[in-house]
């Protein structure tokens, strides 16, 4: 499951919790809280693994040698024609 979705669910749980009178504390459903924490423990390594795969793929792409053109570039002809037209 997506870690951001789990964080949203944790926030919902907090918002649905009952306040403790005259304090900044709340009473949360322990089973729901622990279930969300367990799901986060599973989701975080998956997210990290995905990120590492993306970084590895990016590094492979960046390491590939860039091909340099061996012959004349297509725009050389255009420039030469324009220069010839200006001169004549």
C-alpha cells in the first residue's frame, strides 16, 4: 500500500479521536493505530526499494556513452545553402 495513503489514514484516525477534556491529548483506537503502524512498516521498505530501482535505472542511463554523429549533420547542408544564397 502507498505510504502516503497510510499517512492520510493515520491523520483520519487522529481527527476522529476523542479529545481528553482540558488537555491537548486525544484517545485513539489502539487496534486501528497499531494496524496502521504495522502497514507502514511493510510499506516503507517497498517504497525505498522502488526509489533505489529508479535511481539505479537513472545511473545506468547516465553512464551510457553519448553517441556523436560521425558524418555531416543535417543542418550543415541548410546552413551552406543559406550562405550560398546570401552570397549569390
